[in-house]
């Protein structure tokens, strides 16, 4: 599809937003140029009828739902970026979970046959009407080999529809960057890049199956948490089959109590398993809303839908543990130093000034009732402060913050008095103790020696190659000179290595002061 077609698709979407008074909202009309207000009014005149009233978030959500799966996914993605759309709108957009109309069972069976090479009635002993429908796929309950299974099937032509709509999204992002300079800080084109990458991964259900299998492997020893088993022989790019879970959804605390489950315990499980996955494994379920979380008869938390997963590399995991533990201890200097240690804040800024700014974030929440303290809000304010000090947002941390917002909401729905800090403390402390244990230090030391040996070998190898090259070119480099160059490189590398080790020892000393 060319730019012209993308433009007309964008105009069509703008008409829908205008009809719902979500293109140039009444709430912000005084802040918007006259030309933009006039254009929105003209667009609205070309539509028939008007959207229902209500808050901006409700009108915007209704428009996205009318525009279909691509726009619903866009809304779900925008819900992860309160820094772009604001906290209130992000909260309303979170309502776009699993609320798409289903497509016919016959089309789902046709997709199964095309992907798995045999008719659905041959592969499955039974195949129900859809039991859940989301923006990209829907789920059917089926039976195969005498076992109940869940069959997830992509929407027909969803790839083509997303491809066309993404071209319109890119056009809108480029126009915003060109004609609205204030939007450039939010990097709208990069935002659409991230959305496109996420959607591409979600539309290959083999990747989701792989993510589920990896999470199951990493958490197999974690009491109180489980992942449905993947049926690989019944899984392909557009079809995913997994174990069916007979369980209650977390969205109904009254039903959970009636079944004998303690909502307060479940709230702790949600927070602690999320943090354990993020800090210990660096691999976490990044879409842990109530529609994706269930409780089985044994009281285990069961997660489904692994299309969106988050990863944290070791540096970011350590950084987040230091930040959370620093807030738990009200040690703002340690939090500031953690930011500088990983280069998130520019080195030319003042550590003490940054620590003072962090105190303004942390002190306002201490001493207040647990029900009023939001870790997700604290992280959002933290990122706002770091932005003032020149921090460029890390994609890893965006997913972490988004998931923290969701799981905190889930925990509070289960238990309005839930203390997220006390639920988090044992996980953070356990991870830090494990990280600073002698066994971990010895392993890191062994890895460091191995790295150093490889570096040393590489230095002498490069020196020898340089000497040979210069000799062949007619200029002879004396062997002693090559050796001196290599020794100097080794000396410089050794200084860097010692600096790293001294930093690690200092960090260990700080941690031991907390734990002993």
C-alpha cells in the first residue's frame, strides 16, 4: 500500500476519532491551534451521528474499539506509556483487554486445517465455540488425545490488516515529528517501531509457545506458580495448543473467597512471582492483567497468554534491585549511585543533587497507609526525575514499569489494603543476598579470570599480527617494541579490571552493612 492509501486510511480513522470527540477533545480545545480545531470540526461534520459522551478516556477507547484490532492493540500499547498519554487516559485504555468480538468457529477450524495439515475434526475430538477473543487471536476449548486443551487461533488476515494500519501509524508519527516539534521528545516513530516489533512477535504463535516453555522451565521449582504445558504437535505459526486449565479468574475476588482462596495471599503471589521472574531470571510475563491470571483448585497462580514478555539484562536487574532496596531503606544516595553506575544519568551531573531530587519522590510516600502507596507511581515519578537529569528511557524499564502498574492494580483489586512494599521486600532481599553471596562472587571471579585470559591472548595475537603486517610492508617492527605495546595494553586493561573489582567490593560492603 502506498502513501496515498495510508493517508486515506488515516483520514478515515481521524473521522472516527472526531465523531467520538477524541481527535481534538473538548478538554484541550484551548491549548490546540485554531487550524487543528477547524479541521477536526470539518471532519466531524462529514460523519453521521456522534459518539457517546463521557470522559476523554472513555471516548478514545470507544473510537479505538470501533476501528478494530490494530487500533485496539495501539490503545493497549499506549496504556503502557502514561508519560505520553497521561495517567488518567492510560488507566482508561487498560480496559481494552480481551474485549473484541469473536470470529466464526468455521473460520477458526479452517485456520487449524491450513496450519496443521489435517481437518480440525480429525485432530480434535471436540472443538468449542470461542471462549475468549482479543485483538489478535481467540481461544477455543477442545479435546485431543483424551485431554482438554486450549486452542488459540489468529484472526483471519490479521497480518495484512496490521501491515496496512501500521503504515498509517507511521505516516501519523512522521507528520507529528515534522509539524509538532514538541512531540519529537517522545519519539513517535520509534514508538511505532516498538509497536510493530511487538505485534510481529505476537503474530507468530510459535514464539509465544517458546516463551511459555521458557517461563515454565525457569519457574518449575517456584511454589504457587505454574504455566500450562504446550502441545507442540498441535502448534504452528497461527495456531497454539496448550493444556486446558480448570481455574478461576483473578478478576472476581468474591468467587475466589467462596471457593476457599485467600485474596490477600493471592495478591502477595502476584507481586512476588512477578518480581522473582524479573530480578532472578530477567524474563517475565509482561501482560499480567486479570484476564491472563487464574487460580487452580490447589491455590496455584496460573498464567496464560505469553505473547508479550519482558527481559532485563543482568545490569538492569541489578539496577532495579538496588533502586527498590534503596527506597525500602530510604537510602537516596545509594539509589542515585545506582543510576550513575549503569550510566543512566549523565556522569557530569551531581550525585548529591540527584539524591536530593529522589528524596522528593520517596519521602512523600513513607508514613502513609499501605493502601495509598503505589510502587508503580513511585517508579513513574522516578523516571520523571531521571528525565530531568538527562536520562534516556530504557525499553527494558518501560516494560518493567508497565507490568508493575498492571500487577499492582491486580493485587489491590484482590486486597485493597495490600502492602506492595512488604510483599516485595523478601524477594528483593533474597535476590540481593544471592547476588552478593561468596559463591556468586567466586563464580564472577572465575568468569573474570577467563575474560582476562582471553583478553591477554587477544592482545598478544593482535600485536603479533601487527608486527607481521608491518614487516611484510617493508617496515620492520622490533619484537621488543611489539612486546612493550602488548604489555602496555595489558597494564591498561588490568587497571580497568581492578577498578571494576574495587567497585564490586565497595558495593558488597554497602550491601553487607544492610544484611548483617
